[in-house]
């Protein structure tokens, strides 16, 4: 359903859930893109708009810088300061621009694995989100000794809805056959992601969650072919095609997948299993890059509704 209000067009999609109390959260990502002079101002006014709406929490799905700006300590510090501008809690999951692509000349020729370590050290505190008023979260690094480095994978329950971030990024999830170190990193993180997705479904079942929300950066269908959604060379085959989607079908209740990467705001149901649509899995792609907006997601009256938020003027 599409509604027009005060010159703005909003798209709403109802997905049946059973929340204990109505609430809203904000999803955003692929922001800010560009230099500090051009990008920081609009991004900060967007954060002000989010603060004005006072959601239960916000989720930033990664790429807090563009793919052509430096991966410097200064940039990291600036973006951490931006997260602390959120009056409420904000959960962040990394994107490829923050680490996998940092070896590029226009990114400053940084070591991607060193940048990943820096992200984990600077942006994640076990047990807590970011934001001026952080909220409690569960980290995979604490939950499982076998995956002690994956502090960025977090989970929390709010009003009967289970939320989880998963470190799945663009650039084919860092699966690069020509780079042994990158491939090793991918396979280790992929195993952690699969375990985290499985554990999240188990927890949702145990806690009788009414819906599940997964947030990550990558557009996992970027490698889709006319024959397969997740071909053998896709860095998303195991975590998505062989894990999340089959578990979502088995679970049966609503699953919302939130991601960015492609920068085009969209709400749809593109996922299939054995070539059959998964009617209980909905996708939200947040806007980003030059489109400096966020998405307010409201869980109310047994439905998810979606509203675009623009920066304050």
C-alpha cells in the first residue's frame, strides 16, 4: 500500500506478527558517503531526525564510509562519534567499505585484516550496543568460546521480536580465491555466521519469539544467475541459501531481512527455496549513498510497517 502525506510518498507492507507491545526501530546504512565537508552535515541532521522520533533503537547495517575514502583511524574516530550522537541505542554491523576494500589505493592501501581488528576493538563492547543510551545485547564472542573473535555478531529480544546482526558483507563476502588470507578469513567468519544464525533460530524458538529480524550489509543476491540465486562461487551460498532460508521456512513465522549495499530503498519478498517463494521472509533494503534517508520500522497491530525518514531541514 502506498500513501501520500505532505508531499512525501510512503510505502507500507503488512507482515503478520504478534508483538507484546507496539514499538518502532530505525534501520539505516551506507551512510555517510563522501568527504566530511559534503557528507557529515546531512548525515548529522538525519541523526537529529531519528533522535526526534525516539525509536526503541536504531540499526546501522554498515558502510559508514564510501568505497573511495580512506580507512584511516581518523575516519573511524569520526564515525564512532557519529554513533554516539544517537540519543538512544544503536547497533552497528560492519560493511565491506570499512575493511575488505581498504587495500585499494583510494582507500589508503590499508591491510584489510588489520582494519577488521581495529573495527572490533573500537566499535564493539561485549554486552552493550553503541549510542548515548546503550542497550544490553548478547555477543557471539561471549555466547560461544569457539567463536571468540566475533564480537560484532549480536542478538537481542524486544517485545517478543528477536533481532540479530550477522557479519555478512559486500564484495562477495570477502571470498577471494586469489588471496589466501582473505579466503581463510571468509571461511572462518562464514562458519561463525552459520553457527550464529542457527543459534538465533534456536533462541527464537526457546523464547517463543513472534518474529525474527536479521540485519547485515550485503545484497546477498548480487551474484544471482538465471539458474541459481546462490551459485557455487557466491560468498552467500552457505550462510543464506543453505542456512538462513531453510531455517526460516522450517520456523514458519515472519522473518525480516534488512540490508543495504545496493542503495535502493525497497521492500519485497525475493527469496526462494527449491525455486519456491518464501512467503514468510520479507526483505528491506535501506537507502544510502546519495540518498540520505533512513527507514522507520513499526511493529504494531500484528504488522511491520515502513516509513522513510528524511534529514531535518
